[in-house]
C-alpha cells in the first residue's frame, strides 16, 4: 500500500505554462515543495518569476521527451503545447512530448510510487457526434489530420496511463480538460480567448474562423486548478478519465461579442476560413467530477473574462 510522503516534492511538468504556473502557485500555497520542469517551448519566465526566490520552489529546464530522475511524491504531467498553432508548429515533437513524456513520468511514478496526474484533453473526443461529451464516449478523431499529433498523442498518453495502472499498479489520475482560459495565457498563443482579448484591446479586427457558429465551453483557470487538486487529494484508486471543464456552452461569435462589450472596444468582426478538423461543438458532461470529487466550476464567463482582460491590459501596457 502506497504511503503519502509529505517530505518529498511535487513535480509539475509544464510548470512555466499557463495552467502549470497557476498550479505551482496553488501547491506552494498548500505548503508543498514544488519542482517545476519546463523546456520553455510555450511557457514564459514571467509566469513563474515571482516564485524563483521561494524557498520551496525549484525550476528545472528539461524536455520531458527525455527521461528524468527525481524523488517525488506526486506528479502533475502538464508539459505539452496546448494551442493548435503551437502544437502544429512541430507535430513530431508534439507526439514525442505527449507519448514519451507520459512514458517517462509513468516510469518515474512506478519507481518512486508517486501518484501521477495526466493533463488530457477534450480533444480525445475529436469532432464529437455525441453531445455533451461523457467520459464513456470514445470520440470521433481523425488519425491523419493536422490536429492528430495532439489528439492522438493525448489518446496514446491515456492508453499508457491506463496500462501502467493495470499492469504495474501505478496510481494514475486522468483529467480530460475542456477549454480553459485566464491570466498568463500567452498573448501570441493563438487560442480563441487570448486572441479575441488582445485584438479587442489593440482595436484590431476580431478574427472569427468560419461563421462563428461552432461552440466551446470555457472554464476559468482557478476553477480548473481546484479540480486538479481535489482529484489528486482523492484517496483513490480513481484512474478516471474524468472530464474537467465548465458546461456552459457559447458560440464563438457570442464570445467575440462579449469580449467587445467588456473591453468597450471598437473592433469589428472579420471572418476567416475555418481550420481543418475544427470541432463544431464541445461541452463536457461533468456529472462524474461532481459525484467523485464534489467539484463544479463557480466562475461565470463574464467574471472570468473581466479578470483575464485586466491581466492583458497590464501586460500590453507600453514599457517606458
Ligand atoms: P501552455 O502551452 O501554456 O503550457 C504548456 C507548458 O509545457 C509550457 O510551459 C511549455 O513550455 C511546456 N512544454 C511543452 N513541451 C515540453 C517538453 N517537451 N518538455 C518540457 N516542457 C514542455 O498550455 P496550457 O494551457 O497551460 O496547457 C497545459 C496542459 O493542459 C497541456 O498538457 C495541455 O494539453 C492541457 N490542456 C489544456 C487545455 C486548456 O484549455 N488550457 C485544455 C486541454 C488540455
Ligand atoms: N477561433 C477563432 N478565432 C481565433 C482563434 C480561434 O474563431 O482567433 C476558433 C477556432 O476555430 C475554434 C475555437 O475558436 O473553433 C476554439 O479555438 P482554440 O484554438 O481556442 O481551441 P480548440 O478548442 O479549437 O482547441
């Protein structure tokens, strides 16, 4: 029987990224010692700058597609570019990050008997023909398209997590994350919320891909970090997968209109071609997270957008 060992640190791969840096903040706040591993592909030093002098924080520059040797008690595996623009930039590296990264953290977990969380994704459902998406749905994914490096990489990572659980008894937790937004998204990230806010604040046209009738369900980052921590605190075994996201669904056009209203921007909407394999609809069924973790998101889109807009307003201030 695995014993919780509070004297060993918690590892966060991808800890300098958007979600990872918020998670590091939270774990330090809970009293943990935290090791952040990142290769800074999409992460930013400014996301963790405030932590560099923290006595319980350690930063390690490392690529998770290579093995790593550490003594840890818990692992959150978040390393992987999440924006379609970034994960399609070097698709082979994206697959290596997902699949070899998973393999290496699982080996580490097996050796150290650490509990390990996998940041999986709603992309495992592809362009879904079941709506909303429950965990039991197997998805509709193109294995040879432009998004496949990410979608299939994450699906293979889930497979590895379940096989290490069944074959080696590793205490795994698979969270399927739906679109999440908030402060510390990269301004050139390419994802819809950061794109629209940056465009609105600069008075540039808001780029809607397709007609903007496709839907997404947006979760504020603080709510998601609550879910991560609740999931890892569960006595288990609870391999999941468990959907983590906000079930309130909006069209992309509605999102654009809300961003324009909240920023008071004079930006106009422009329509661009829809990227290949862009899912038409996406909304999580989060009943399992409610039952197992007692979790549900609390922050409404308007409030989360206000907080995110405030962050980008400050970030985009000209430096004097
Ligand atoms: P992000 O791009 O801000 O963060 C990813 C981090 O991983 C970055 O700091 C990056 O430098 C690092 N990284 C990438 N490749 C690496 C490698 N080979 N070795 C070490 N570090 C590496 O993205 P995010 O939104 O914070 O996403 C974090 C995780 O959550 C990802 O695994 C992503 O797939 C998953 N996820 C996020 C969302 C979302 O909406 N934010 C949705 C579904 C899944
Ligand atoms: N999108 C858009 N304009 C943008 C960026 C994205 O209309 O500037 C659309 C994109 O086509 C998709 C949705 O917004 O339908 C969400 O895109 P994102 O890249 O944020 O995440 P996805 O859920 O597609 O991985």
